């Protein structure tokens, strides 16, 4: 699966990164004239924090666009090979987590993770959705649902024999868990906000 064309792989990584680093949450809220997203709630640029502005439409738009930037980057890479798609997907995820335009202060990666699965290994999207919905229903913790779902995706892909995508999503899940460390700490302390709680 490894392709030693370093300049091409680097180009795919950079392309994916540039797509992933577009801060749609910040852009949409600025266009809508709301308060600076980075000064609200957690200060995160993702859809969950956009929801704290009280603008459900903006939050839905952020979720969709943050997912699609991962999907588009992977689809461009897949025009060349699965490996190029994997590299582009990695770049998009890194771009969302650590956008150069915001000094590396990006989102937590859930929507972009999901968008990458849709393009690269769509059965993983189903695994993610089923686990997320199940955990969210049982616990009412969005963060716990995202953590469980992200871990389930590579396991599901390994079981399906999709080795290369499973390896990518293992790495992405580790990064996603790392970015969710404050949430994990709050879950352990019992202080994490539940779905439906007012911030």
C-alpha cells in the first residue's frame, strides 16, 4: 500500500490540510454577526460551540461543512489512489485540529472524522452513527458518544478487512481522544455537560 513518491504524497497532505484548516464555524458566525466564537463557551470553533450562540442553523451548517471538507479532500486524493485518499484525509484532519490561520487552535475533529469515513470507508460512517446514537441515548453525553464512536470505527474496519483505512482511523481516533482530554477529565469527575443542558 505504501507509495514512495514523497513529493506527491506531500502535495496530497498539504492539499488535505488546506481544506481541513478552513474554520467554517468561525466564518459562519462572523458572517451572521454573532459574538466571536472563540469568546463563547469552550472557545472551540466546532459545531457544538456554535450551538452555544443559540443559532441552530449555524451549528448545522458548521457540522455539515466541517464534514464535507474532509470528504472533498479524500475524494480528490482517491482520484489518484486509495493511498492518496488516505494521506489527504490525514491532512484534512490535522488541518481541522491545528489550522495555521488560527495559530493551531482548531476544533476537536468529530465532524471532519465523520466526513473522512464517508468518502474513504462509508461502512465506517454507519458504525460511527450507530455507536454514537446508542451511547448518546444511554448516557446523554455527546463527548462520550463521539469518543466511543471514533474508537468503534477502526475496530469495525479491521473486522471488515479494510486494513489501510483502519490504520488511518486508528491514528485519527487517537488524535481525537487527545483533543477531547478536557472532556474525558470532566466525564471522570462527573462534571461534563449532558445533551440538552444549558451552558
